C-alpha cells in the first residue's frame, strides 16, 4: 500500500529521497483506476532504498494540493529531496511511473 500523506506529514515525508505523490480524491473515476497501479508500485518498490510511493487525498488535504497548484486529478508529482521535479496530469501506466522514478533516483 502507498503511504497516506496529509497536510501535516507531507513536508517531512517528501524531504529525503525520491517520493512519488498521487494527488487523488474518492469521487474521481480516473483516480480509482490510478490507485491500484500506485499501490502495486508501492509493493514492488517497498525495499528500494530512497524511494517512497505515496498518496494525498485532495479533499481532506486541500492546503498541500493548493500549494502545489493541483487543478486536475489524478496528478502525479515526483519530489526529490523535497523539491518538485516532475508533474504528470491524468492516468499514468505503471511503466511510465517506473521510468520517472528511475530517472530521478539514479
């Protein structure tokens, strides 16, 4: 399972390494398809040093969604050592997400 982020733990959780954040909401159709892919990725990469796979519910955590100007969901952002380094909007397949993570973690 992907790590659940909140407005409270967000900055601490993204501060080190490469962190994929899936910005989603329970009512969003494409998010419901993206969620299992993100969870699968979290399972596959759980032992990979310096990589975290996480989710942020934008309905419950509007502060961070606003701070990072998430207008459409699902939005996937990659953070490296606390910096926003890449953004993709819309449903993404696992290969694309793996490629993004590899690009920033090598």
